[in-house]
């Protein structure tokens, strides 16, 4: 049971670090446009968010079964909730302004929201 807990935590943290320090920077520097990089990054980020939504509650259940302290039960639940919010609130907002920023006539305000 403890090994499963560490596998869940390690794969979650490792996936986020790999995404943040390798995948996203490489996509945005190697591809010719931020729009193209976003089309690649989006599904990867979606997978990480879905993993977090599942791993968070599973880690909380494992922490309860292992009789860990309350903060070790609540922390993965909070992180799973953060993944849920990132997927269904933040990503939805990004997808709403993306066509404005990278469409045929880019809107300067939308481009500014993307940092371009």
C-alpha cells in the first residue's frame, strides 16, 4: 500500500515537472507559432489534469487507510481540486480567447492575455 502511494505521488510530481521544465518550453521554442505549440500542449496538460483528479482522491484514501495525519489527507484532495479547476475553468477560459488571439485577424488584447 505504501509503495502504491509513492508510485502515485512520484508519477504525479514527475509528470508535472517533466511538463513544466521540458515539454512546454520545448514546444513553445521549437514550433513556429504559439498556436501550434498550444495544440500540442493542450492534450498533454489535459492528461495531467485528469491524472490529478484521480490521483488526489486515491492518495487521500491511501492516507486514511495508512492512518496518516489530517493534512496528508486534505492536501491531495486540494491538489485534485486544483487540477479540476485548471481543467474545467482555466482551460475553458483559454480556449475561449484562443481563436481571438490566433485567428485570421488577431485581437491585440487577446494576444496580450497570452503574453504575445
